[in-house]
C-alpha cells in the first residue's frame, strides 16, 4: 500500500517524534523545512490558548517558506494528542486541530473513535503509537489510519518488543502506514526500518541535541555523551514504562539500578510519580540510539546527515 498523499512532500521517510517540553514551533518548522514531518505534543503549548498561537505560527511560516522555495516545499507537521482520561485539555486541543486542519495527528495512551472521526472530518490522518499487537489492533478498529510501532530502545514511553517481531507480526494483518520507533538515529537505520516492512523511521532523541530544541544544555550534552548503556527502563516516574538517561536519575538523588515500581493505574505524566523529581523536566527521556549522536547541531545539519547516510546505505546494498 502506498503512503497517503500527505507524505508526498517528504524528502526523507522520517517523522520527528513529539518530545514533551523539548518540541516547540521553531524545532517543528525547521524539521518540516528540512523535508521530514515535524511534530509536537499539544500539551507543550501552555496554557491551552497558546496552542492556537503555535498552530498559526507554524502554518504561517511554512506557507511563507513554500512561497519562497516552490521547488523545495516544506513537509507536513503533526500534533500529538494524549488520549487518556488524565488529559483534561483533550477536547479543546482536538478542536484546535480541526479548526486549523492539522494534516497529521499522533495519538498516544488510548484510542478513541470520536477523536479519529474529528480529524477525518477535514481530511486529516491519525497515526496511533502502540507497543504490541493488542493495542495495534484496537487502534485500527477504532479508526486510526496508521501505526507507530514503539519498540525496545525507544525514548520516553517505550515497549519491550524487538522491532523485527513487532513489524513482522503487524504486517501480517495490516497494510497501512507504519512508522518504526526504537533506537533510530542514522540514515542507515531509517533504511533498515523500511527493509523490515515499515514505511517511515520515527526519530526522537537525536533531535534533543539540536540547537532549536527546548532542552537544557546539560540534557543535550547527556545525549551527545551517552550510549545505550546509559539508558534506564522504569515506570517509576509516570506510571508507564519508559527509557531515561541514567545521569539525570543520579542527579535527582536516586539509584538507577534500584528503582521501585510505580502504580501503573495512577498515571501522572509530570509529577514524577512517587518522587520529587519531575519526569521530562528533571528526569530526562532518551532512547538507546544516542550513541550515534556525536555533537549538537542544527536541525538542517542533522537531517542532511541522515539523508547522506540513507543514500549511502542504499548504494552499499545495490553494490552488494
């Protein structure tokens, strides 16, 4: 199955994942200008009315870019909605997406037909992130257009399954759009995701180490200096299992090798669970692919590197 027309403007088959706190309009705009899908969580725009300001700015600047560069139009952008009962802004934020006809909406932590119907009402598409087949089938049953398979090694809230297993099993019954998440930080990894059966790579942690990202400089250094062994998988901080930088856990006064389990029924995405440290602000999310990130760069520089690596990987395969 070919990708929906909304992806026709991509110059590289990549979606930049929505990063809580880190993603902002500047980051998204530069991602789209570079030819990949830029995205941000609706909850990053605070208070609620700020979301409309962000949407206006993103659409205005991307339209201006397209006018100035008709030969290199910007890729579409996406807004992430947390579809969970704890999100009391969901209705307002979905209404803003409908008002501004956001081309792609990424839903997380719950699948709702009414949300999908709202996005479909103007021709938008919905991608739902999942960690296993149960959630994947439920998302499609409730009207999602595509899936983001969040595999072992992905940053933030992540699953435990191998991408080989999750992609293979999903492709046995689903022929729609699939983006693959989990330690993807190079152009060759994007190509590998496609070779496994995904359509798009889903990259998050590497964009934390860009100049446009709204991240503490120490956080950016942690990404650049870190490797897979520096990632800790825990549900302590939000009630949902996720991957975090070991150094940030130590800085918060905790032992990363002896973290207690949290109550998964008491999800709280900002409080830090049973700790004083706040998830995402003090405890930094990160995936296992950060060993490939060697420096802080601009979005444009990083995406160009991805594109070069992607083409080189293709040529190696053809030559072989």
